[in-house]
């Protein structure tokens, strides 16, 4: 053999000696335990985040439904006040079940009617509460003539 071929064989033979083919094939075929653990940690964090977002979305949907029901109830009370006319010029309150038999009793309402400086105009303020917290209230104010 020539020196060039020996040098080439020696180099290739030496590299195979340091890295046997069976170990190289196994090393490239799978994942290390560390890689699997990191992937599982990333998936766990993503799953917990998505579940938290879903839970928050459900809470906001329930809150929006309650606010919509309270707003519709307040509009109904304002319409009833306009129909009652000046006989409604008092402070009243009650449960939503009193006005609409299909409503649950968890909604409570109040109404105040006050005269304004303008002649024949009244300030009608209606509030609907559905919980114990300060932000669980819908309040509407209407300035209208009452006859």
C-alpha cells in the first residue's frame, strides 16, 4: 500500500475504532431521557395554561349572562315605571321572581324616582344586583316625562 492509501485507511479505521457503528446507529435513533423530560414539561405547562384560559372563559361567559339578564330586567322595570306614570314616584324594590315568574330569585332590584329641575321630567334610577360583590350590579338611569 502506498502512504496515501495507508494514511486514508488509518484515518478511516481510526475513526471507526473511536465510534463503533452500533453505538452511532442507536444514538441517532432515539431521544435522551433529558429531551423527553423537557418535552413533557413544556406540554404540561401548555396544558395547564390552556385549562386556566378555558376556566376563565367559562367564568366570563357566566358573568356576561348574568349582566345581560340584569340589564333586560332593569329595562323592563324602566318600561313599567313609564307606564305607571307619576304613581311610580316612590322608592321600590323586590326580587326578580316578583316581576317574572320564570326568573330565579337571585336577582334583586331597586327603583328610585326623583323630580328634576326640568318641568315634568323625572329621574328614574333602576339597579339590579345578583351577588354579594360590589361589581355584581347593573344600574340604569332614565330621564323621562311621567304622566
